[in-house]
């Protein structure tokens, strides 16, 4: 059994690293929403701010991973605490990758600025981003509350994001068939939609980590997944 003083320090360190995860989640959610807004409003300043802000996301994720590695090396946590530390590391990694997708969205928004808008695609992309951010937020709330049931609800919503992505793909395909001048813009928009869809996958992974932490094992039933179609899978 750990010395009470060591236990208190360990608990304090665990609380601190979890607080950093929530801060990281907030940064990623804001980046995704701002990038989508920059695309819809054709706002170069906002897009550039998102692109540059990715460095802060990367730095915070690295800090979380370093702290978790130290906890594992120095404290030799018991089973429940070990699951928590491992879940924190995986959640932070998923958030950092989601931040990369937000940065990519912002970069493509900048590329699209000189191109003619394609229908109402900007608004559709923004609605999809909001749906994904809601998944991320609910998954992180489930983590804080240790609520596996809520995490499972988030996990089941991934197919909704797949459906939104597939609908956008069909819309872009229609625009390209109607006017070849739309092809370049639609290719960029397709990659943006695909990036957002992948953030939904990461939100689902975060929810699965919550279930792992609370119940001691990952879900044994595959989550519902809509067959994805797309121009490219890169």
C-alpha cells in the first residue's frame, strides 16, 4: 500500500493531468469550430489563427504524455489508476490528432479563398463540425463523470457523422459533374469533410477509452459504421 503522503501526491498529480486533458479538449473544440467558421465566412485571419494555434495543442499534449509517463515510472499505480493513466494518454493523443485535422481544415480554407464558393458547402461543413464537436464535448464530459453509459451514447452517434460525410460527398460529386470548374474547390472541400469525419472517429475512440476506464475492458461489440464513400481516402 502506498504511503498516505505519496498517495495524496499521486492523486493531486492525477487531478492535474486530467485538468490538462480538459483544457486540451477545449482548445481542440475551439479550433475545429473556428476553422469551420473561417471556411464559411472566408475569413483568412481566423483561419491563420487556427493554423498557428496548433502549436499550443501539440505542446499541451506533449506535456500530458510526459506527466503520464512520469506517473507510470515513479508511482507504479495499481490496476484502476493504471487504467486511468493509460486512458488519459490515449485520450490526449486522440485530441492532438483531432487538432491536426482542425489545422488542415484551416489550411484548406486559406487555399479556397480565391476560388468561387460552391453552393452552400461552407454552411454544411460548419454544421458537420458542430456535430463532431458535440461528440467530443460529450465524450469528455463522460470521462469527467466516469459515465460509461453516456460514453456508449457518444459511440453510437458515429454513424450520424458518417451519414453527413456521405451526403456531402454526393453533393460535391453533383457540383463537379455540373461544372468542371468546381472540381478543384470540391476536392478541397471533400478532404475537409473527410478530416471532420475522422475527428468523429477520434471522438468515438475517446468514448471507448471512457468505457475501458470505467468497466475495465473495451466494448466487445463493433460500433455501427456507415459504409464510407469518397473521392480519395487520403
